[in-house]
C-alpha cells in the first residue's frame, strides 16, 4: 500500500500544531493555571515541555517517520530493519495502549467539542449573553444533563471531522490546517489584546505573571514535596494532552512527514506554538474573569460558565462571544481531525480497508464511544468505573496514566533499543549533531524515564492504592466491629 505524505514543507508542522492546539489549550490550560497559582504553574509546565516532552516528541515522530507504519506495528518494523530481536512488550505498551488511549480521548473529546457548537449557537442567537449568572450556570448544567442535545452536537462534530479526513492527508488534513492555523493565531492575538484592555484586567495579568511559589510547595514553613509532586503531575498530564503526546498521533503524522524535514526544528516550532497558545488563552480568559470580579479557580466551568458571564458584562460582548466560540471550534476541529485520522490510519494499514471504509469504521467506533460517554455523563444510564462517570474516568486515565506509560515505553525503546538504527533518520538536516545526540541520550535514557517513573508511582499510590486501601480499612473495621458485636 502506498504511504500518503504531506505535500508542503509546512504541512507537517501545521497539521501537528493543529493537532496540539485545541480544547487542551483553551479549555484545560487556563483552568489549571487558575487552580494552581498562576505563573508558578506556567513555569513548571515550560520545564516539563523542554526537558521531558520535547525529546519524547522527537522520539515518537521519528519512530513514525522511519517505520512508515501504523502506531501498533511501527516498533516491530524498526526492530526488523535493524535485525534486533523484537519483544512484544514494545508493541503492547507503546502501540496497543496508545490505541486504547486514542479511542478513550476521542470519546470524551467529541462531547466537549459538541458543547462548543452548542455555545456558538447560543452566542449567535444572543440568548447566552443576555442571561443572568444563575441562568448561565443553569444553561451549562442543563446541557450536561441532556443526553439528546449533547449527543446531537457531538455527532455533528464527528460528521464534519469525518468529512475532512475522508479527503485524505493532502487534500483534507493539510489543506484545512494551512488555512485554519494562521487564522487561529490572528484571532487569538486580537482576543488577548481585547481582554487585557478590560477595566480591572491588570489584576488578572498580575495573577498570570507574578509567581506564587507557595502554590507549588515552596511555602514559608519549608518545602512541601507532596504539593510539588501534585503540581508537576498536573503540569505533565496537561503537557501530554496539549502536545498530543503519548497517544500515537505524532507517530502517525510522523509517518506522513518528508524524509528531508528537520525533526528537531519541527518539534521546536510545534512546542513553542502550542505553549504560546496556552498562555494566550490564559491571557484571554483570566484577565476577563478578574475584570468581571469572578474567581479564576472555578475549574472546568471556566470556559463554559465564567466566560459567558464576562461576555454578558463587557462592551461588544455579543460580537466577542461569537468570535471566541468560533475560534474554539476551529482549534478543536484540527485536533479532532488528528484523533480521527489515527483511528482511520489503523483501519487502513492494519485491517487493509480503503479510506472510505476506514472512515466509516472509525465513525462507528467513535460514535459508539461517545454515545456511551454521553449516556454515562448525562446520568441517563448509570455506567461508572472506580466511582467515576465515563467522561471523568477516561480523562483521568488518559492524562494521568496512559500517555505517561506509552511515553515511558517509547523513551526506553528509542533511548536504549533503537537509537543506533534511528540515529541517522533522527538527525537528518541538523547541524551540531554531537550536542543534539547528547541531549537525546540524557533526556531519553535518564531524565524522562526517571521523572515519568517517579510521577507514575506517586500517581498510582495517591490515586489508586490509597483510596482502595482506605476502602479496605473501612470494610475491615466494619467486619471487626461486627465480630466483636
Ligand atoms: N492536543 C489536543 C488538545 O490540546 C488534544 C489531543 C490529544 C489531540 C491527543 C490528539 C491526540 O486539545
């Protein structure tokens, strides 16, 4: 089967940046910044991106480009090329787990994407901005409890995404990214300037750019390592989701990348754009929230409850509201395209389906996933795992565990097993090769696996073992009390 490729030099970078920039930046990043003390969180986030995520992105993209294979068979293909003995551990933990992660993310991502269309419709009719704060809260609660409305908008988003992906890599994904990404940047900058000019926005600006080190554990009573680890974990999980790292998306786009492209430069461009957009989104949302006298730490509702309140109070709120939700739709669609393409790519190359058939199969799979998530989230059917509804469970599992385990495996694979056969392809088009190799060696062999290992263990202890053991202790106490009468 002939492998599809991006046609232009900017094709890969814009498509991968399009994948990276999405709800993660505009919806998730600002509320995490709000919850974890502003600048201190941004600082930790940048460190995570530079020393852990960028080398991992280079690794994942180069596995795709060298193997020109799908996210599951890529590891085997590279080992076969170099004559190394293949172990299915790589395929399982990097390939299959990534594929599972992609299906989970897609299922809840389309749900949130659907909310954005709903909000755009509300903004267009003007009904959202005219409501009182209480009504706006009720709109959000009402939406999240309605299965039909959520399923309708999510399926609509799925259909539009499927149509673009049906067009293929060059005519669909690349063309859409080339137009949307520059447009997106422009709207982001206009909105950020508009938000910073609001009365009282300085307080938000201060919150964003004055560090509160106490929030990350450096308090006057000493260093709180638990708090520090918690923030690092949140920042790392966010960086993975935001950069589309650890799910095979970069591997798939890497397999469409031209042989001539410099991977280091491309990764630098993607990471800088993605981080800038995250910070710009926070600069749009947080000063506006302060200006309206609201709390920045209100969590996931920031974009869907607090922001409409802001639009309702500012001059020209009707217009800016529409621009904002339109922007959010544009950012979201380039991400859903990449998620969906990953699944389509798998059906094409693993199950030998044609692109139209693969698009249909992926639509059925994602449609089923998002219906289950919507049923569980809206409370219509009581589906719960570990006490969480499916939306919360998938978000938690993918951002905390799956992306980290996949990336941990890819770091070990490229760092220890395949660095020799991959070296030439990774370094293509670069200068300062010894320096870059040293950077990769240190980050992929030591920094990334050690950091991921520690953070994963803490997360597993805090979020799985501890709650289970507490539950166990409670049962144990009940039994003892029962026996003792
Ligand atoms: N990076 C996207 C965002 O920030 C989400 C995403 C994750 C897309 C994984 C593809 C793969 O919204």
